[in-house]
C-alpha cells in the first residue's frame, strides 16, 4: 500500500484556564523561540479525543477499546455474561486471571487491597501490573476462550497452542482507538501495536506568563459573628492561542485495522470511519482539566487538513518568532503567518500535485488562510470530504 499521510493543523484560543497541570499544579509550559509558551501535552489531548469518540457516539462501542489495570474484573464480567449458566463470580475471576496470564500479561493483587482484605474486607481481584489496552472484540474472544478452558479438564493452558491462541486473540481485530493511538506492553512485546497517529504538544503562538488566582470560600453555616473564610487557596492559570498539530499515517491505520471490524464491508470502510472520527475528535475535543473552575469551552478558529503522499509536515515553525499581539489579539496574525508559511514550505519541500488541502475557519480574522485549500462550510462537511478522499486514495492500485 502507498504511504498516505493526513496532517491536521488547528489554531485555538483558550481563555484563562489550566487544561493540563504539571506536578506543582501549574499549567504546563515550554520554551520555544526563546520565550515561555503555554503547552498542553499530547497525552492530555489524546485522552480527550478518545473520550470524545464515546461521549459523542462517533463510533460504535464495538469499535472502541478500554485501557485499564482492572482487566481481570472486566474479563470476568464478560465470562459471566456469556450465557444464562455463567459461572459464579469467584470462578469467573479465576478463569479470567488464567486467560489474561496466558495472553502474556502479568497480574497481581495490589498490596493496598490485599491489606484491606486482611482487615475483613472482600477478597480482591488480581489486577494487571500496568494499564492494558484491549478492544471490545478482543475481550469477547478472550471470554469465549476462558469458557473453553473451563470445559476442558485435561490441562487447557498447559498446551502451547492454547496460549498462542490467547495471544492471537489479543493481537487481532483491534479497536479504532488502539489502531490510532497504539499499544505498548513491555512484558508481551509481540502484541504491541504501532500508533498510526502522532500528536504534537499544543503550544502557544505567543509568549505567556502563568498567573495565580487567589480565592476564598465562605462557610454557609457561619454566623454574623464568625468572620473570615472557610478556606483559602490559589490556582494557577494562563490563556493562549494554541497551535495544535497531528499526523495520521493512513497506511499504518489500515494495517492496524487489518480486514476491519466487520466481515460484510470493504476494507476501506473501517479506515474511512476511523479517519473521520479522528478528524472530528481532534478538532472538537477539549481537555477538561479544571474545567469546572474556568469553563474554557472553545473550538478552533481555524483548521487546515492536508492529505499527502510524501511525509508529515508541521507548520509550527511559523510561530518560532513569537507573535507580539500589539494590537490586542493573536488569531489574525497567527492566520497571516500560516497563510505565508504553508505555501512556502510546500513549494520548497512538498509535492503540490499530489497534496489535497481543506480549510475550516471562523470569522474575519482567519480570512488569509481561505486560499490555502478547499473551504468547508462546517465541520461535518470537512470530515465527510476528508473521509471520501481517503477512500479514493486507498482504492488506487499500489
């Protein structure tokens, strides 16, 4: 299959907020172009995209996975739900633990829970030693295999072919989110999945200084004679116009999904659904750190999507020289920078004949980027156009 890359660029302004905290509770920052910039880590925004898939029903639940240490309990639920005569909970947990271990994953009873059990608490279930990312279909397959092991009294897991089958189930029919964001299991490297998506840390296009909000809270039951606050504290924040970028290897996504999640559809269909869900989720999702405190609900002012067959290209260098914002804002100059920089780098390094570009924008401040590509009237139109173009590229002979 030919290499196909999808670049997604966005400019998004967020008001006073703390989307992604560091270990001190302050908004994350980075030095770029010699000055401090606001930063939101790729991990934070990838998490927001994954939850957006489910929250907004962009994909069927069967096409999504779950990342958890509580894999034994999750699998036990599937085992018990497999039929009306499902095993008792204790038996289901034992079957699940054996099956998880057969797939090459290590489990243990957390010390804290084991100590609680000694004090009269319920017997705890084993947990994986690390977060495990499995698709809904992989969990279903492992549950069926666990039930097969229960029906075999000859030492089911002593046979290598059965352990191999457990690993095969854990490494096939990946969910869309596993295919996009990958999976790493140190103890079972053979079931690792290379991510099809690379998400950059979002950074501000201008200099930023973190600020601190001093707050007090009043005790509702205080009398007039009881003055003072019930509590005081501080929370740090900043505000910024962020440049966001992600690169999706469509060819890698297709390889990760294999023949797809359904047997009755062409191989391009699950890839199209995954691409459309990712573009939609990347544009519309938002990390929720301190969102009850700041209510930072914004959407991008400008989005540029490029489909290319060369290699991914970020436009972040357009902002290496920080925008000054002398006129009281940053979006207009940021769009002007992109409108000038993108054609230059495409002319110098790109293959313009094979590159498709779409633009989604809001308001007069973004006018300069309108000529960079085909303008979409809505996010829905953009997502549909990109999905159709990806399908057409996949159908072309290698």
